[in-house]
C-alpha cells in the first residue's frame, strides 16, 4: 500500500514539473535590457554581442575573429590587421596608449568603440574631447513610449544618411580638439558652442588609422537587428574590413551588477536563476523527500540462526565400510582400489599399466620417480594383477598387504 502511494505521489510530482517546464518553454521570453554588458560574445540578450559577432563574421570579407579580453594576443606582431575594441568603459594608461600608437603606425587599424569621456589618455591620443551625455538606465517603459512615437528620438548623421535612435542608448558625445581629425558621424543638432558634436572620428597615424566611436550600445545584438542602426554599424565596420578584423572586449570587475554576489557563478546560483532549472531542482528535492519518507526508513528483521554445516564424509566412509564388511567382498574392494591406482598413473604420469608390451619401461619409470627398486615394483604389480583375477578369493591379510603396497608407491610419487 505504501509503495503504491509513493508511486502515485512521485508520478504526480513529475507530471507537475513537466507541465511547469513545458509552460515556461512555450511562454514568451522576458529579455533583460542590461546596459552593463561585458561584450563577451556569448550573451544573447538585447545588449549582448552574440548576434553582432555572428553578423560580423558572416560579412567581413577578410575574416573576423573574437579573442575575448586577450589584448596581448591581438597586439602581437605579424600580418596587418584591424583591431576592434568594444567596451562599456576603458581605463588605459599612457603605456598602453604608447603600445597602441606603435601598433597603428606599423600600418594596422584600431577602432575603439566606447564611452571615451572616462579615459583622458585616449582622448589626447585621438585629439578629441568627450562629454558624458546620458546617465539614465535603460527603461523599458520609455522604450515602449519611443516605439509608440511618444518620445523624440536622437539622430545620427553620417554622409548623406541618418538614423533615428532611442536617446537612452546614446551615452556620450565628443567635440573636436583638432579640426584636422576627420569626422565620420555626428549628432543632431550637430553644433554646441561652435563645436561640432560628433559620434565617431578618424585620425591618420603613421601608416595606419585610429577610429574612436561613441555609444557602444549600438554595437550590440539590438543594434544589428534594428534596421537603421545596423546601417550605421555596417558603415563603421566597412572602414576597417579591408584587413582581417580581430575583436577584443575589456572586462572590469566593478562593471558587474551590484546585486550579484561573489558566488553568482556557482552551479546552484545558475540553476536557481533560470526558472526551468529551478523547478527541476524543486521537483528532484520533492521526490527525494517522498522517497525518504516512504521507503528509506530502516526495516528491522529477525536474522535467522544458520546452523553450521555438518561434515558427512566420515559417516559416508563408515557406511561404505559397513556395506563391504557385511558383504565380505574383499576382491571387489581391491579391484576398485587397483583400478583407481591405474587411472591415477595414466592421468598424471602417462603410465599405462595395462600395456603389457611397455610393462618393463613402466616399471623402470616408476622406479625412477619413486626411488623404489625395480624388483619391488615388479613384485607389487605382479601381486596386484594376480589378486585382481576375476573369481579370485582375497583374504583380509592379502587385501591389507595389497593396499599397503599401492599406498607405498603413491606416497613416493
């Protein structure tokens, strides 16, 4: 009865877990619009870079490769290439700027997509000044109002093209410190205190070029899926696509969300963070509790007393001895003993006592193996053959002497 109840409850819990998993998988996904993205190439959220890397890899004519945050590998000397750096913020010191400057002067290209207001060395190298423009977190309600036409968009201008962009993903603008720097794209309105508000610039350095682009949130999955922003992104990538492109990301520990603890990468946290895995964990724990309650309790049973095994060999030998004693058939007993002796010699030593032509050789071999004289062995075998003649009466004395002679030979083998 208890087993039946347990099976019914276990099947009910498993069916409930399967229903929860199926309902979640069939429901619409709630995307996470987190602007603090790491650009690690694995995030498929709107502001991740998984689709961006796939688009760039499929369209780059000379190849595209994502190296993670291994900037040292990207700067190794070799064939000319284009380095694409996408990061929320960058904090390079003057030594790193000097290495990048040498890298560009050798004929390579570097495109840095970031919010350049936080890195003064980078601004001085690119001959621009940056201004932090927008500090609000991305708001889905504002984005919904923007899609409905209730909020005014920001405008990006490059060449004769324009793109309408949601203002909360425009995080910074630049104005030129050196008008010899080429303006690639700008914002609308494009003037502020007589200075052009630009979104991306290019500067010739030695044999190579440096590109500094604001607003890295445009270079994400959302950017490549938006019709207007994708043209803006493709325009910038085409400027470095004449060489093989290698992309790196810059990861900082402080860029992680504040509400994530140091144990956020543990397997348990990962399972609890995703509803299907969380409900699967709850289902397994519930089944284990039911199993412990119904079947894992200790069951006490009386251990039966097992009597020791009795050796019946002595009784068997005594029984056989009694039968032969009552029958008084010494000849049959000697015949069986002699037959067993012959078979034992044939099986172990390949000595056939029934072969009369090899009798002398067999006697000689038995003498060598036992150390007994050939005359004694010949006499013993002759006596055994004489006593084993059918119909011959064997006395008790003759039986005992014959068995003693057989045992003497067997003992020395």
